[in-house]
C-alpha cells in the first residue's frame, strides 16, 4: 500500500492547476487519456479558490423520499467518524441517486461541519444551496447546480464506490480539483507529479516566451513548438519506461 502523502506533499500538488496535473499524469501512461477526470457536469461553485487536494470519503445520497428510519441528518456523525479511515484530509464525495435530482445535497451547516472537522472540500453529482454562505467559508464545493430546498436529504451508504461526473471514485482515491474540474491522481506516482508539472511548465514556456517576442513567424513558432514537444515526449518516455 502506498504511504499517505505528507502535508507538504499535498501542498506541492495544490500549487498546480488541474490541467497541469492531468498533463503530468498522462505522461506515465497508466490510464487512457480520456479517463481519470470528471466531466463537465461537475463545476466549481467557488472558482476563485485555490486547488483542492485530498482523499475521497464517498457516500450515496437521496432526498426525494424520507428515510425509512432515523433522522435525515443522522448519518453525518457516521461520516465524521469515518474521517479516521481516510489517509489524509477528506474530500466528501456524494453520488445523488435521485434522477432527476430532487434537492440540495449540502448547505452552509453541513459544509461548516465538514470544514471544522478537517475536510478539504466537497463534490456532489447533485446540487447545493447556501452558495454565498459556503463561498464565504472558503470551502471548495463542486456540484451539478443549485436547488433552494433540502427535501428529505439522507445518506444511505458511506465509504462505498460512487460515480460522480462520469468517474467512479473509490474510498481513499486522491483527488485534485479547481475551476477547471476534478481529476484523480494515482497514488503510486503522486509524490513525483509536482516535479513533472515543473518540467511541463518549462517546456511550455518555450512556446509562450517565443510568442511574447516583438517579431514572430510561423517558422519560428513551429521551431519553438517542436522543441517544447520534444522535451515533453522525452519526459514521457522516461516516466513510462518506453
């Protein structure tokens, strides 16, 4: 089992936006390039916040009908107890099982609770509410939209595989999200990803710096682009062992 990342290692991943993280992960060739990230249905509700990094604490959710027993919010305590099973700061991940979504998965009180107990953020395939108040908390949330009411919200299962934004998330998966979207990071390479992000940035700077020059030509652009591509290709061969 891969050792949990330290606070410093998590902070290093949070220095980069999710597209750069995706570009870096691609180079290992561990998964197809069209897998490992959530689709456009999942959007950042506070896009101005810095990247979120943490480990998935997964749950399923319904709100169309009342729970057969217990309080609608009774399972939040069980979620908090489950924080101890997560290898680092939890990202609360909900799959809303109602189709269509009946009401909001979260609001100000839930997010304040999760944040106080150390969660790094929240993702739901459903919707949220109290968005202005949650934004004021500085707590990252990612949703499929907003609904004003909470309906009969209740949590069915905790730490079970869920599907959100077209991506299956398992308990303990390492997640990275920002205004561009949410991606997983394979834990076996996570400590190396920041250095690879730096290498990619250096390669892309060749093109970007060329475009800032006073005189540019298509030939010069093609040369710069080839140099950038060659650097990234060589890095990919090194990482993938090809």
